[in-house]
C-alpha cells in the first residue's frame, strides 16, 4: 500500500525514530542537499533511471520493518516510483507530501526551557534548511527572534498558547533565507527590530536593535538585551535573554562560526569576527546557553531535536574558537570557504525590501542548505 507522509511525520522519524529514504532527484541535487538523521539511511536512484522499471531498485531496499520513504523535489515523481514499487511487491511504501520543497519549509517547535520569572523560550527548528528561530513568551506576550517566512507556524503556535506577538527581531540581515519579521510585524501591528548598521539600504521602517536598549516581554519584564557582535555582518547583534541564554545569530554555532563573506567584505569583517568571538563573547559567563540561528550537521541536534550548547563548552571544542592568532584566524575565515548559499544576493535584496519575489520564487531561492558557517 502506498501512503503519503507529511514533513511533520518525517521530522518525527528523523528525530525520534528510523527511516530509509529512496531519493529520486538527480545526483547533483542529492549530493548538494538531502534529508539526514542519526538513524536515517538514504540512497539515490534518479527518477529517469526508474521510469522503465524499478526492479533494479528492489535489491537496495531494506527487508526489515523500517518505513521506506520515496523523495523527490515536489512530490509527483516520488509518488509514481512508490506506486511502481508497491506493484512490485514492496509493502508500506511512502512518498513525501510536497517533496523537498515542503521539507525545506517545515518548522519543528520544541521547548528549550523556562525563564526566571515564569516565561518560556521555544526553538523552531527548520530541519530541512538548518535554520533556527525562537519564541520568547511571558504573561501573554511573545517575541520572535530570526523569524523565517513561514509566518503561519508562529501565528498558530501563539494562538494555541494564547499569546500576542508583540516583537519581531532579526539579529542581522540574513543572506540564506527570507525573513518574515517585517511582514509579520505589519500584519499583527507589532514592532520589527533590525540592527541599524545592517539596515542602511532597507526600504521599510524598523526599530533599531541596539546595545543598551533592552526589550521587555510581558508583565514580568523578561529582559532581551542586545549585545553588539559584528563579524558575520557589520550589524550582527546577539541577544542576552534573562541572563541565561545567548542568542548568537550567525556569529557562533555549535560546531562552527559564522562566515564574514556574504556581503563581499570578508577581509574587512574578519577582524570584527575575531574580536567578537575572542574578546566580546569571552567576557560572558561560560554557563550561558548558546542558541544559534543555524546548524549545519544533524549531529548538532540532541534526541529531542534541540540545538544548543553552553558557551564554556564551545570554547573547549568548537574549531572556530581554537585559533587565537589573528593572522591564522583571518586566513581560516577568508580562504577555502564552503560554497555560498544559493541565491544569497537575491535573498539579501529581498530582506532589504528591494525585491518582491512571488511565493514560488521565494521557495526556489531558498532551496538547499544554509551554508552560513565557516566549516561546512
């Protein structure tokens, strides 16, 4: 029997279970970006190699009880292949609803922890893209940090919990994904924050995100304290939340550090990045829980789908924090970098308000991994 599997169901299996994936996209797309998980096995047999028959694929499929999920770009090809395999005698075949485009857009919400005065902080894991955004709530109010363009997810989540979204905050001008912050703020009558040094070319109104100007959420005055931390962009601003959490944006990840080249100013910003990581962050408490805006590898997720680490632990194990010599560091962050995100120039211009792509064009622009880190 052929069944449809949603991105939500696939995410549950990626995080908590096992999954065998037959990816029928072309080899280049598969190599560039695929569904991964700690207990996920995937193989690639292009669709055009299966049109005339699926018999040669049968021997590569598992004979145990694992679910077999066929994946393609949009859905149609995977459904066809799943039906052919079903007719060939394979039981319980699944195809991914909406294909990899739908997988790229799914947000998996998970609670990170409580705040001192009764609020909570949640992480929204865009597993298929490696993007992480956050919702901080207290006494009926909420702030969303580094929101992606799938605004319905945040709105539904807030509605279910009886929250009013008051603040939308981008830690920097993003180059790997399109922000939903300004648009959602306009829809809900909220306030949109963006670092002013990243906003010199934007075409819309915003509130400057600046060090020394705290943002208060709810009656319990949970503190979101901006901390200027340039390097990934000239305006990159981290957020200290309730003296427990450090929302590091694209400056510091669990396994790597942010790249300084996505605005074409790697040489200029390498010094800023070094200063932020080796001086500014070094002065902070090692007990702070670092919550980054991205992850690059599935190994960075824990068994609940969360991505975080204590700042002190990162100074012991993160490769980007082991290079004190500034000359060597500058070379590391400016040479032999991974490929840049797909359509990153257009994404930056969209986040400035200079481009207004259609929904389909936005999906196409965001296809693939985020690639915001120095180490792929």
